C-alpha cells in the first residue's frame, strides 16, 4: 500500500499532542480519530485547541496547580469543581487568579504583604526578586489592593510570560528558548492568552517537524 505523506505527517502531529498535552501515548482508536479529523481539513491549530481544552488536559492542569502551589493532591470534589468552572467558560488566567486567591493559598503564603509577595515571586516567577522589584507589589497590598488584584498583575507581567515561554519550549520542543525567542515570541505571535502562547509553539515549524 502506498504511503500517504500527508497522513504520516498528521499522525506524527496528533501523536505529539497526546504526549505534549495529555502526557501519554496515544491510544490507537483515539489517534485514528484525530488523524481522520486532520485529513478532513480540521486545522492543526484547531486540533491543538481541542486538546488544550479537553477535560483530560484540564485535569492535568488542575493537578499540577495543586502540586506546585499547595504541595498536595486535590480531592475528587476539588477537581470536579474546577472542571465545572472551565466548562462554564473561565480561561487559564481566570483559573490561576481564582486558585491563587483562595483562602488556602493566601494563608499558606502568609497574609502579611512582604511574605505574600516574596513567596508569590518564588512560586510564580521562579525568582526571589530584588527589594526594588518586590516593593511596588507590597505597597499595593498595604494600600488595600486585594490579593486577587496583585495576583492578576503578577500573572500578566512580562516576567511571568517568560517563565511560561521557558516551560513551553522545554515541554514541547525539548529545549530552552533563545534570548530572541524569550523576548519576542509572546508579542510577535500576537498572543493574548496562555492557551494562545502554547498553541503558537505547538503550531511552529520546529514542532511540526
């Protein structure tokens, strides 16, 4: 039987999404279904979006959030709650803000502004930061900004997106970003969300090959 190069390419791409976003090898039935979808002219970007918003991927995101930020495994009820929130339309940023504004997380980081900001820098930005970098956020909390407002600002900062770019390059491409990629990818791709940033890398020529 003659090999169809387009189908081979579609198979590699779909199998890669299973590994990159679902952290598992594709099951044969599911892989055939996804390849058939690509062959019917579902775009690769559409397919990566379907994988990103799938309950299986959302479940992995929820588990990872609890592991990284609270250092525990979520209960079935907690996972179901967040899955329902995603179903109702929250996006990745909303999820992060709501999760990090929770009573458990705020008290875990200690509510005093200086400790809260310092711990949030280490967890969300992977750095301690200088006194000059942390002080504006501490001042905001001291001036009655809410924890949710400060969390939103930090999670939408350039430093946070650099952390995500670094993570996605290593997860999806098996390497760290270059300085040019680190400084330019998010804005050059006109990304307006975490999902779009991930999909821009999953749609890159390097990932496709």
